[in-house]
C-alpha cells in the first residue's frame, strides 16, 4: 500500500470500529434515554469515546508518524505550543459567537456547564476520529485546495453517518443529514486553524446545542440545574487524557515525520 494510502484505510477502519462501539454501548441500549443506566453510560464513555475514539485515534496518528506516512503534520493538528493557545482562543471565540446567536431553553449557566462537560467527552472523540485521523489522512493524500475540500466533505459525511449508532433523536435520517452539514463548519474551522484543541472547543459548542434541546424536549433539563460532578469530572478526565497523549506520545514523534 502506498505511503499516503494506508493512513486513509486505517482511519476508516478506526471510524467503523468506533461507530460500532457507539451503537453497541449507546444506541442499542438507549443509555441517554434511561436515567437509571448510569453504569451503561460510564461504559459507553470509557470504551467508545476514551479508549477507542481518543486513545485509539492518537495512537493511530503516532503510527502514521513512526512509519513516516505523514508529509504535513499540521493536518493532524500538530502545531507548535504558541499556535495551540491561538487555536484555543479561536475555538472559544468562534464557539462563543455561535452560543450568543442561538436561542436556548434555559438561561441557567449551570445547565450549560453540565451540558458542555457531558458533550466534551464525545466531542474529543468525534474531532479526533472524523477530522484529525480520517480528515488529516485524506487531506495529506490530496493536493492543495482539492485535498482540503475532500477532507472537509468526507469528514462531515462520516460525522453524520456515525450518528446512526446513537440513540434517538440523533439516529434519524434527517438529523444525520443536518449533522453532516454542521460537520462542514467544524471541518472548515479545523483545517483553517490546524488546531485540534480549538476545533474541539468550537465543535463542543455546536454539540451542546443539540444536547440541551434534546434534554428540554424530554423534560429532563431541570436535572441539570445543579452541578453534576460526575459529568464535569468525566469531561475534565477526557481532556486530560488527550493532553497527556498529545505531549507524551504523539508530539515526541514529530521529529521522525521530518
């Protein structure tokens, strides 16, 4: 397999495994529609999002670097420390603009903190699998603007299709198509900034909108009016795992990528 071809195939394989795990641990069991399914939600978070979506994606990118299959590390969100902070600021700013332009079923800041924390674990996996691994591999295989365009479109479609593995209302055809369009915005932001952290923060604002509205539709929003420590702790833990893998596993291999 050619130097730049195998990362695309490997990333597609990771995407399929991650989507299947999402279905087995979340969609099939309807864990977010059953308040009593706390253990099932934890299992879904750990297996699908942290183990496969986060650890799996970061180890895959490290494998790309080790085998010198990457010609442009920036496509995988691997930028210098200064640009990491710029990307974070850009993600917070763009996400804040989106937040301020939306109408929300609640004005309680605690609701948004809880919802943002809940979505963060999933957003990290979504960005890493759809845009960093798969999108990065597609863009690195292509040339110029056509490579970026293909990466943005393919990643957005993958992001939408992956939601068939989720529980209602996110697994409907209309919602999948809508989320694929949403994915175009995340992809454009990611490849414009080259920042995985900024893309995650921006994407998380987009994801929070859907979750808050779904909670309101089920009449479950009042449960988020008080701090949900498990949600906040899980979100912080997922972010810690990402940073740890980035700086201890992936970035040390940059020299091998040239």
